[in-house]
C-alpha cells in the first residue's frame, strides 16, 4: 500500500507549513519566532491545553551557532517592550495579530516582554552543535521535548538533528544565515534539500483535542480561515525574503511532498 508524505499531508495528518520570510536581521528574525511561539503557547492555554511550543535556531557553522548563543542571551537581557512594538512595522498579518493579542492583555506589551524573558532562558535552552555536545543527557532531552517535565523551549544547532529525530511540538525553525546554494540547470542545492528534510521532520502533527476526540491526530481548522487556532497547526520556517531561495526551497518541499506542486484554483461564476 503506497501512502507517501504527500498523501499524509493532504489527509490532514501533518502540520501546515509556511515560509515566514522577512527583510530583517538575524536577531529580529529570531525575536519574531519567539513572539509567535509565545502566541501559540497562550492560544493552547486558552483551549485549556498544556502544550509547549519549541523553537529551533539553526546556524550554518558551529562557530556561528556558539557566537549567536552568547549574543542571544545578551540581547534577551536588553529586550524592551518598545522593541516588541516595532515588530508591527514588519507588516506581516500573523505577526501583527500576535502583537494585538498581547496588547489586549497589556497595552504596554510588558507582559509579552516578561513572558519571552521568562520562557527563553539558558535553563530552557540546549545547544547541540558538534560531537562534544552529543551526550546522553542532551539526547534524552531533545528526544522527549513533548514531556510535561521537559523544560526545553529553544534548540541551538547546526546539523546534529538532521537524521533520526522526530519532534511533535517544534513549530518554528529560524534560518540564521542568508546564503543559498543554487546549482546550475535549476537543480536544487544539497543544503536546501537538507533543510526541506528537516522541515519534514518538524512538520509532524502535534495532537490535541478541542471538541472531537476522533480529530485528535488531524488538522481541525483548515476550513476556518479566520480562526487564530490555525496557528496551532502551522509550522513556520523563518528566513530572509529572498525570492530565489524561497523558490528553491518550495521546489525541494514539492519533491518531498510537503507542498503541493500547484495551488488549487477555484473558479466562481456569478
């Protein structure tokens, strides 16, 4: 019986996937992912669900990852609500929706600032870059991210998690580099294929129940385009707004079955 990933996705058994492309620097790109992750956590809580969304920060080289790890926690200490308010200027609807959600709770956005600083700490982060990081304790942590007693919200990595790793509550991957490896003849670069494969592992559905127990393992909000809870079934890949790279990534995702080759066109005659 042939049931490839493309059929699995079309049947609703994976997260939806979107490329969250912005014209921002690496830190702002990361901060956007943290805001979206906290927004998801609050939406899950609104449904009386204790589900912890995880963010992956993926670097190209080990030295870059180590450097960004230090820079990240320095920036976190300096984070202000003013910096969060400026994210509305990015002009992406879902991000604006998230900021508005927290504004309704606290117009100053200090609640969001404190929430991010409390959620993403050195204690709730793990760095997995090279063989020296690949010990039993860290492997147990990254392979039990869905467990209620697992504190990890943030993973810093290069290529350590490319194979043999499945996680259901990974919702955001941040691409901490802007290079691309397009090959001649329109061929997809090997690194882009690796990224598509990583997205495929993160796209596994995070099961939860809202009303119907039978729908626990399937997307529930595909037909409700206005529901903010669609975010709970969507995975974001945060990257630079580079049209050539996005086109190449899309082609790689089509090859793996995570995106349809063509959008469905519906024609209405009035």
